[in-house]
C-alpha cells in the first residue's frame, strides 16, 4: 500500500473513525480499522453495488428458497469477516441524497464512510451535506473515490470545482443526462471495461460515473464544504483511490453563502 502524497491520513482515519459508523456504497476497505467500529449500512436499492435485499418484497416473490440461501450465506460471511464486509442486505435503504428528509437519522452516527459512491452522484455537494446531517458535529467523514487515471474514466477530464458548484446551485438530480455521452465514450467505447455491464444496466443514475476525480478536485471540493480536510491517493495492487477525511463541520464561507439552502434542508 502506498499513500502517494505522503500525508498522515492513515493515522487520522484510525484515530477518528470509531464508534457507530454509517457506511454507504460498497465495502470501505481503505484505511478503516473496523475493530473500533459498529457499522450500519445505508444504500439505495440496486445502486450499482449489488441488489439490496428487502425481505418484504423478496418473500412476495416466488423464489423464497433462493432468498433464504443468500441471506444465510451473507450472515455466515459477516460472522467470519466482521463489519469489514458490506452486506447487500442494507440496514437502512434510502437514497443518500434524500437522507435530510429522515429526521430520525439526524446526528445519529459517530462518523460516516463511503467507497465508490460519490462519483455516481449527479450532485456531490448535496450528497455530502446529507452525510453532514446524519453525522454528529465535530466528528468526521471519510470517503474513497476512484482516481480517474486508474479507472475507465481515464479518457475524461477531472470535474472542476465550478462544475460541482453549478450542479449544487441548479439542484442537479438523477434527471441530469449531460454526463452520459462523456461517460459512454470513456467507459464503453475507448476503455471497453463497462461494455458488458451496460448491456444489462442503463446509462443513467446510479449506474454511471457522473463526475471525474483526481487529488486536486477532491481537495477543492471538500475544502469548499468542510473544515480540516486531508486527502491523499491510496494505491494498492487492487485499486487506487482518492481518500479524504474531513471534520464534520461546514466551512464558514459555505454556511454564509448557502444559509437559505441549509435552512431549507435542516428545517
């Protein structure tokens, strides 16, 4: 494992990612020490990370034995590997862009983590604000986002901070199709990696990468929204991600600029 920017993010994550943690996206297998965590998985149904198991719906379907087999297999795997393994039977099933509507989640968690999630968002700033609302103040968020140079995004240009801001101010959502052609050209035509995937899954939210990340725009995005931001590039034989930890306190300039928006979503 290498941290290409040479920061102390590994120690910051181990020190601050403790207690009752909200996890979204796939398994977060970058830097987090699960010995000190109790994890609650949050995700959207079939959000690009495996179909979420919903007992009520599945039991109404015909293949009850398949459901039971899958359920038991996941529980055994969880018993062996612990919280590091993300079960696709999520504890809380919702779209994280709308977590602000769930009053019972406000400030519920001691920290929040995600992996391979933020790049799927049409509105990353809004997504991060939802993580902010479900996480206790002065605690931390930790996120892993694929670095474009090491993925099928490598033919694309990293998204500018100005674009993130424009998407936030225009309230971009899943109906935004402006990134589809750019993604198709990179992931399917030039790289080819996602060609088979998109024979099954449509070129739309949540199955595409809306935005493209490197270490520079990751830092710019998080510093625009939060305080005490540290980011690095985590490179292994299996993956290479932008990793970032931020104190769950909003940047005062961001609060001043978007006071009306924040009032609307905090009620």
